[in-house]
C-alpha cells in the first residue's frame, strides 16, 4: 500500500529552501508533510499545530541550541 494513498496536495513551496509539500487525507483527516522527498506523518491538526510551534521555537534559537538530555530523539523520556 502506498504511504500517500488517499492524500491530496494542498500546499507546495518550491523555493531556495527546497521543495516542501503538505497533503491532506479527507477520509482520515490527517496531514502528510514532504520536505525534499522526505515524508513525515501522518499528523492530525493538533499535532501539526504543535509541530509548527516547536519549529518556531527552534528557529528563534538561531543555532544556539540547548541539548535536552532527558529526552531521546523519538520523544521518549529517559530514565
């Protein structure tokens, strides 16, 4: 089964930052992101909003990143 089956493209940005696509599945009401051919998702609207806020936080750090040792890259809390 194709990962993007049922998804319809709703936004495309192809600029100097690369090709970014957002697709929506009206049946499942989920969103799929594709950044330069790298697919992420599906996300519901609440998750997409949280992702946007987290990305904005990271961009405002301007590469002055704080490393959070209590969490693994998949979001699991370390013991």
